[in-house]
C-alpha cells in the first residue's frame, strides 16, 4: 500500500514487458473502472487469499490464471491483442460475516471461448486457477453467460414442455422412484420392482447412479426386464410410463451401444451420470436429440465440487452448464429430504432449470440476470429421503414442473411397492387439487392428506409410518447474500 | 375391468381421486381461467396412451372467461357422448410454454375394458411391445 504505483496497471509498454515478475494487477488483470459488456462472460468467485496476500492482487491473479497469464512476463504477449484476452477483475468486496473471504467479480471477453463447448469454458474458468498457491480456497459462485454465447449451445434435447406433451402428463409434478436395493438385484428381480412401482401409479422408475453392468446384472438383462415391466404397466394403466435406463459406461462406444438398445426396446428415456464428464454429456445429448429420447442427468459426484462453501463450484453454476450442455432432467435437491440443501438456495437452482429469464435474486443465490434466449427448460428432480407426508411442502416449494422421486418412500411401504406408489400418487393429486381450489396447502396440507387417507388405506399406512420423519440438519451451502451495501475495498 | 389399483385408466391430473363432482370441476376451471388459460373439451372412444388427438368438442374457448360457460359446454358434451372418455384441457399461450398446462378426465365409460399387451418375439430375447385397446377393434361409436 505504501507504493501505490505497483497497484495499478503499468501503461508504459517498455516497462510492462521487461523480463521478470510483476504483480497481476500491474499486468492489467485489475481494472476497477471496467464496465462489463453485454457479450462478456461474467464470473463471481469467492476467494480466500493466503495470509498476507492482498485481496485485490488475489482477484487479479484469479483473472490472470483463468485467462492468459503465466507467472512471469512474456514478450510474446506483444504479438497479440493481449488487452482483450486478459480477464478483468473489476470489483472485490469482503463476504459479509465471513472474515478472510472476498467476492471477486471478473469479466471475460467472448473471444476466449469456443462456441458450444462446456469443456472449453470450464477449462478456463475452473482450470489451473483452482490450484493456485496464493489462494487457500476458491469457489465459483455464479456465472452470467451472454446471450451471444448461449445461442451457440443446443441445450436440452427435449425440454420440459415437449416432454410433458410426449408423456401426456400435465398440471402436476411427475412421480418417480429409484429401484432399491441399489446393488445386487438380478435383472428379473429388478424388473419386478419396475412393474410394481409403475402399475401402482408412478410415472417413472429409475436406475441408480452406480447401476451399470455388474456381475449380478448385466446391462442387456436389465434393459430387457425393465422394458417388460414398463410395457406391462403401460397396458395395465393406459398411461405412458418410463424407466431411466442408465447407459453410463467406460467409453462412448459402449454408451452409444446401450443407448441404441434402449431405443430398440422402445424406452422414452435414458440416463447418464454427471461423472461421465462434459464432453460425453454433450455427445449423449446430441444422440438423444437425434433419437427422440429424454435424457436424465443424475448429478453423481457433484458434491465433490459443490458442497464446501469456500472451495469448488456452486451447483447453480453446474446447473447453468448442464442446461447449456443439454439434459432434460437434473437432480437439483429437495430442501426437505436427507441430502444437502437450504430451501431458498435450492429454489435458485430450480429457477435456473425452469425460467426463461433469471432475474438477480440474492436471497436465492442468483447474483446475475441471466437471459436464456429461449433455450429449452430442464425438468428438475427432487430425490433423496422424501415421503408422501411432505407432499404439501414439496409442491409449495417447487410447483408443478418437477419430478418427485420417492425411492424408500415407495419400495419401503408396509403394504408393498404398488401400495407405496398409490400413496404417493394420491397424496400428489389431492394436494394439487386442493391448491387449485385455493386452499393454503402449506398450513392445511397435513389435514388434506389425512382426509385423503380416509379413502386410501395405502396413504394412511404411509403417513403412519413416515409422517413424523424429517431431516433437520443445518445446511452447509447457504447464500451469503448482501442485504445492504457493504464496504468496497 | 382393469386391474391397476384404481380399476380405471389413470391418465390426467386426478385419476387416483374419487371422481370430481361438478362443483369441484368448476373450481379447477376457475383456477385455470384465473391463470389466463383457455379451456378445451375433447372426447374419444379410443383412450390408447399414445392416442394424442382426441376429438375436439369445438375449438378451445379462448374468449370464455366464465367457468359456468365451460361447465355448460362440458354438460352438453356429456349428454352427446355419455359413454366416451371426456377430458378438459387448459392451454397456456405464454411464450416459452405454448402448450397444455392442465388436463383431467371428467367422463368415463361405465366399464373400462382397458388394454392388452402384445409381444412380438424378435432376435433372441428381444421383444417388440404393442399396447392394444381391448375394445379398439370394434367400429367407432360402438366400443363402450
């Protein structure tokens, strides 16, 4: 601070490009007067500089390391229009109530990114920079993708509107369940669970993330028995049914082969895990678009990026990337179930999936306006430790455009799997009906459910078994939003 | 007689609940009108899960803002086709939606014969499935 000259960009070219090491802010990565352009990619990082590292220098370093910088001055910069390639940190503010942490706003010129490639975007934005030594931790909190860039992505192959038209299901959340136990069922036993759940009233059954092709059940066997269950249930109910066939495999050739077989058997939907990576996700999305298939995304592994507040990538950023990359379903949290999620923050994820335009909403963790340029919408999935007794809370939180998945809450029902499915479907329909009739479902929900249980024994059994179960742990991922103007640095 | 837990075709928003009374139907219609949706009445005697286009009982009622008016049309349709499936559908013309936003059955045949599953065994263990309406082979109008 006692040498102010070091704190601003050096404008004299000769000085700027003399061999040696400069501070990032001297190299042009800190521009407090920068006005972001409509075509810039904007990122908000939460950074925790090492002891003694100035936050502005740390922000400039993040801008540098996620764009053009290397650790020392290179003369080859002068062969390029290097000013436009440098990302620019333009604002740094302390995170309220979190000493040592700072929000850093950084802008990237559109030219830095390859059209339609999440792999390329992530290689810059969460590449080397996340291992950068002067930072103890770094988290990408939110991102604004300019319309110009959004339009280079094809997005969801089906989208939630067309999915509903294909399935002929409107005006209510969809219902699903994950087949349990996750591992060990033979193909034949597995198909039994599918048939019972779907005939009982669910719209979808689901493979779990780690069901691929293990010794106890090879993938072809699973697909054959599952589709027998799906088609039997469809004939028994007169309703379109589906089961997410997980085609996750070791390589693209194998995934394409499994997808082709799913198509041959008449499945309306297939599934991949997040762990297959961005390029594989975009390839499978192309395949689904070509073959009229709904693509279900299980976000297996996302917690390794998203869960810690100080380091990683927020799920709202992952959700934006997934919508661009193109999946039709995306697990986005339950807020009331067994898995991580503050209700407002989770609603923010849902808005990213479903809105045409996200307005800035600090309370829900949305730091930027995001125009989706008519890109298809993603159906969010609420799954993990939820049951029929929470139906009013779930519909109040998430509305109609969501898939509610009750795995244990269906298969663990004391009256059997069909009874479990009936309980969930009756709970769903009676709450939707009551809401439309103008009832205050959040407060009257338990009573509405109890009333419906008078004509539906399976619902009564479900409420008696799980009515009191809740998972009230403090969330680790809340939005540290700024309610009032905080001191600028 | 269908053997699923409801004993009937489970399409639409409310097939797992007791049949809606006319008062309850009117409340749903009002909810849709308050949201700016346009109601439409459709009927069929072929409720195959992939029969997308039921017959329209007139065009969607874009300018009808009164639930009683929709109810009147629905009662007329019921009188004309007492043994058909009849459903109410709400259309939302909002940009980015432009599709159906509500759909529920308001009339059913007295007996719902349902469907059978036809299996064609092909290529080893593979199978080609077709859902066939039990009554679908009869001529239109004579199915239920």
